[in-house]
C-alpha cells in the first residue's frame, strides 16, 4: 500500500504526514480561518492569492516563502488559502521539517492525481549540519526529472534565508577584480531560499493595524475607546503587536455567544 492510498482526495482537502505510520492522515478538523478574517496583510494576501489562482489554472506559478516576524499571519494566510480554494481543486499536505526526507516519495504518489497540491511546511528553518533541505531542493526545482506541475511548496519561516547566518561567514567573503564573491556558506544559505520564486515579508503590526485586527474580532462592541485601551494594555504586557496577540486578547475577554 502506498503512502497516499488511505486518502480519498475527492472528499479530503488536507492531510498531514505521520512518520510513525509512514503515511498520510486526513486532517479531521480544519482551522476555519477565512480569507476575509485576515487583516493588516493585504499586500501578501493579494500576491499569494494571485499565485495560487495561476497554479490552479495551470498557468506558470511559483513556490512561495512567507518569512518574517512571529505571529503576523503567515500560517493563517496559508490555512485561509485552503478554505478559499478547496472547492476549485486545491489540496494541501502538511509536512514537518524533520520529515522532509520523505518528500520525494510523497510527491511521487500525488504527481498524477487530478488535483493541485500545496506542500505546506510551517516554521521552516535549518540549523548547521542538517541535511533535510536537500530533499526540499529536489522538489522545488527537480533534478534529472522536472518537478511535477500539480505540486507547489508553500513554506513559512522566521528566517529570510531559512538557515542561520553568522558574522564569520561574511568575513570569509572576498573582493576579486572589484566584485564581491560571497563565501561558500553564504551561497549555501541563499541558494535554498532562492528556489522560492515568490517571497513575501511580514512585519510586526503598527498600533493602527493592530487595532484594526482587534476591531475585526469585536464587530459588536460599541465602546471602541475602552476596547482599544484594553487591547493596547494587553499588547504592551506581551511586548508585541500582531495578529496572534489580537487573537489572544479576544480569547481572554470575549463573552460566550449569545451573552
């Protein structure tokens, strides 16, 4: 039995790879976040939505890397993407960084299916000595065999280049004939991220954007000034303003439905 035989992709929009069973498990409870729920990341939404629509229509499209500050909506954007486009044939497979060695086998099993698959790698980064990125490279750009047309990789990361960057690596760079030649370590760091044709940056929210996110979560509150004061106090205590902070504030103070 192959790794994907247990999945009925006609009725299953997403699955996750489980290493202990060397196979995929259908995701039973999808995160319900909707496209319209997202605030403060309009530019990123438009770019990723446009790329995904190209992918679904068979037009040339890119693998995507969403990188930047924590809690700014990177993962939520990809989850909302699935909820928006699953009726048009989009399917998603979540693969943990430690399981990327299995990625070529996963792709082999889905490359001939009549669906469009996004491989979702959340919070992706590699430390010195890790080699899992080599399997990812082959799926991103292929080797002797071209990568399949019905598979794209969407990854999120706090690191722009996915790998740690050390001052010592920069010191090993050289100037030759007036041109800067990066050290081999830097070339290795940049080469993986370069394989993502679409790179979207995410930054901590300004106070105005943070309050917009709060307002979206509390549409029925009439005393906006009091709500904003509490939301700002909450964010100040946490030391960060982002979409995750707004969600946590909502969970702390929102009343039960019907109250």
